[in-house]
C-alpha cells in the first residue's frame, strides 16, 4: 500500500547535513518526495511510497544524522498522489 507522509522535524536539524542524510536515506528506500529547511529552524519533508518504508525513514529522521539533536517529529499521513519521480532537496 502506497501512502504519503508530511513530516516536520524540530531541534538542531539545520547546518548538520540533515537534508543530505534524508535524501540518501529516502533514495536508499526507493521513496520519492522532497526535503527542505524552514525559516523557523525546522526541516520539512514530503515523502511517498510504501508505508513500511516510510516508517523506516521516519525512524531515521527521529534519530537524525550524528551532529543533529532531534527534539520533535510531527507526522501527518495523507493520500498517495504519485507526483514525484525521485527524492530531492528543495529550497
């Protein structure tokens, strides 16, 4: 079953290669979507694919890369739209 998740990650998540790690993790799981920094210091990602794989990505986002300090992860589950052909960093 394919699904979509809209995820907001808070904490020390900018300037620690969070987007780069997210892109690599998502691509390794064959997920599609995007990740970006927000002006308020959070990282936002929209990801589509198999729910089990998205849950695996979310587990990695909760941990973050080595220099990150994740304090909160907010997830909204949405209907799959199939609008992406890869996973990219956006601005």
